C-alpha cells in the first residue's frame, strides 16, 4: 500500500528542498518527524507539513497503521521560476530569478 502527498509551487529552491529530502528518504515516520522537527534547514518546515499531510492521507483514506509506515521516496522537481527586475546604475536592470519547486512524498507499509 502506498500513499502520496503533493506540494506544488512552493517558494523554495529545489536544491535546498533536495538536501532535506535526501535525509528523510527511507526512514520510518518517527525518525523523519524527529529530524524535521529539530532541523534548522529552510525546507524542513515545509517537508514536515507535507509529511503530516501524507500521514493523514494514509490514516484516513487507506486505514493504515502509522507505526508500520516509512518514507519510500521523496521527489523534488523544479517548478516555475518567477522572474523579477531590479534597477541598477545608469538606467540598467538586472534579472532576479526566484525559484519554486514541486515536492512529492510517497509512504509505504513496512510489509512491501
């Protein structure tokens, strides 16, 4: 049994989200929540909310036992890049690129 949770267009760079995703991939739910609760990384708060959503999906939709769940995979993809302009000297402008990302968490039973 697998359960998924998606987050699309979050204002976080895919590189920063990937650093947090690499740590929680393959861990049990309790280990992942402990890391995300005490981590100072920028993406840990976003990942924690998404993991809580995936746990709620598994509990409500699949009637899964939370103690047997583990993080099967965490997928981080690049989203749209917001493009902004910043005025510079002598009438010029620089482009500022604000990255976004899409995150998907897949939970599975310990039986699989």
